[in-house]
């Protein structure tokens, strides 16, 4: 029962689950009627009719076990196959085989992952018109299956399970291999079901692609290994140094650039633009030392290049009351105290454009030590579209000094106030293929920032957008659900709190008074009626 109820608890109404519960209802009602009916019937007749009904209902449930008819009532339909995945399945020309190596006896918290994966694969198979097939294999059943799992790089896992009087350590498997011709892609461990559709569709797309698009990266900061590994699942990811001969065409069709640009880097970027290569410029105007909490301005030669496209990185650092919370350790006497404070220099972005797929489904992201993007007089050849802004409660600090979280920034009289653009896309008017993306921050994808899933997705979305792969963006963004509360004034907070506390009791008292008055009128009327 639990496995059928799990989908409903998520907000997914599946025909199979509905039929299952209706079957139980019919079976138990019929059994109750048979057991307590006043009619004289033999025990054999009752048992036979009950068994016949049970068999019919079991058969109906078995026939529907492979059907995929469901209503996903969740935001963004996160538990159903997305349109890009359906499109990918319909485009398959050759068979794709999915082998799910899952142990039969998994701890309770992992069994639902297996059931969810099975339901998702049924959907994949339904939309592939039979070109995708799957089967579940338990490597613990035989050594042959264990060897096959090892050949795909799927390791055995150790699970601990505590019972009433026992503590047991078991070996199990939770991996997936996707096969296409003589090629294979593997998900060694299914850690979470939240991103499984993206992982599966990405690997299938990579297998069926004729060749991988190459992505080049220039500058600092270095991309964290985990994030670079995600990119390499979809693209050939190449670190390009300014001394390399870029004229060699084996390099990328897309360039992703960081910060700290030298003259050689700018020449390389100009050459890439001339060759029609889509470009992302992630630029920090200031570098911050989180030990001394001081900031220094970087070389902004890159603005000379940006200004020719109607855009530049402005002076100053943005402080925002809508900010990310960070942990700060302070010394108080002999004790070290951990405090959690809002850090205005880490603006929490929630104002995104709904037109561009890079940010369309992102609810919140953090841009640390970010500067404003200035939109210059629009050039005849290019159009600038703002993708993300800070909140209206942000302001600009022209000459940033100490950025310690224990020293709250003060808004100077006459300081420019937000919202400020911090990400923008530049499109060509005459050249429709020209695409450039600019952010005034190159730290949002550093290791410390990747605990925000939206930051990780934003970096991946940028690469997919430059590579004209909006389908992957749509699949990846489905599970992002960070929805921070908007900042309200102290008066509004007090009003909302008091309404929550007193509104319902006051309404009940008012309804009680109305009912009391009504009852009094009725009693008085009845008394007068009998007296008359």
C-alpha cells in the first residue's frame, strides 16, 4: 500500500494507483457483505465468489501495471517526463537499452527510488515507440550479474539496517547502465530521484549524438571538479590558455570565460567573436579576501571589448537587504560562538527574466560581491536584454572598503538604489546567430557557492544556451524549487503575525455571536407564537 500511496502524497495522480485503491475498496466491501450477509449461503460459495472477485481485480491491476496514465499536479510537473525527454524518445532511430542494477532487498528508504525509476522508465518506453527497453537486474542473485555490473563501473554498496533486536550490514546495488550500439553510459549510484530524468536524458542524448560539442574555458576562477565533471557528461570540456594556438579548429565551438583577463585573453575572445563563436563573459570587477574582508579592483580592460556591444561592468559593489545567510564564528572571551547573519554583499537574486531559458525556471541564485551592469546607448547591430536583477532594497557602494559580515554596510546619502542588472544577454540584430552572455560576477560557481542548486544549474544553463541546447535547460530546471520569502516592512510583518494569531478566533467568536442572536430570535418567536 505504501508504494501506491507515495505517488499520491507527491501530488501525482496515477491511474494504476487509483485502480489499486478502488480494487481494495471493492474487495473489502464485498468481503464484508459476504461475511455479514443475512442470506443463507455456504462457506464454499462465499469463498469462491470472493476468490473470483479477487482474481479479477488482481488481473486488472496487472494489465495496467505497464500503462502510463497520470496527472502530475506538482509545480513544473517534476514527477513526470518533460516535453524535451518525450521529444528525445520520439527521435530515436536505433534501440536503447537501460539496465537497472538494483538489489531486491534494499532498505526501506531506498525502495521508493526503485519504484519511481521503474515508473519513469515505463514513460520513456511508452514515448519511444518500443525503441527503448529496460530490465531490472539483481546482482546479488548470481556472480554473473555482479560481474556484469562491475563491467559497467557499478560498485556494490554497503547498507546498514537496524531491526528490533538486530543491526545488519548488507551489500546492495543501485546503479544504471544505458546502452546504445557498442557504447555505454553509466550512473554508478542513484543517489536521489530528484534529478534522475536529467541524468538519463543527458546520457541518452550523449550516446545518440554523432559528435560532442567542445566547450573552451579561459581564465579564473578554476571550475570545481564536480561542476566540470557535470559539463563533461554533455560536452568535450577544454581549458584554454592564452598561449595556445586558437586557430586550431579542434577547440571549442563555444567559449566560456572567467575573470582576470589579460591582453592575450581579450585578443583570443575577439578572435572567437569574429569566428562567430557564442561567448559568455563572467566578470568580477573586484576580488575579495574573505580572511581580511578587504576588496581590490581588478583590471577592467575587458570593458573596452564590452562597450562595443552596448554594455559594461560598472563601478562599486552592490549591497542588498535580500541577502544570503552565512555562518560567522566570533570569539567571546574563552568561547567561540557561531552566528548566522544576513550578508548584504551576497545578494539573493529572485528577479529573473521569463523570456530567456537560461534563467526562466530559476527561482533564486546568489551572486557574491557583484557589481552593476550598465546598459549603454544601444548599438545598431546589437540588442541587450537584462536576465537578472537585484532587489529594490539594494544599493550601490561606490568605494567598498571593509566587507566584514560583522560590520553591516550603511547606505550613504544619495547612493544609487536598485534594482541593478547583474546578468544580460546580447543578441545580434542583423546576425541572428550572434549570442553573448555577460554577468558581473565570476564567483557564483565557486565551490563555496555550489550548495545553492540554482547556482550550479545556472552555470550549466549558460553552457547549454550557448550550445543552443535549450532542451537540457528545461529538463534540468524542473526540480529547482528555492522560493525565498520577499522582504516586507516591520509594520507588514506585525500585521501578518497578528492576523495569523487573532483572525480565526475572532471570526469564530463573531459566528458564535451571530448564531446566538439567531437562536435567541427563534426562541423568542416560538415563545410569542405559543403565548398567542
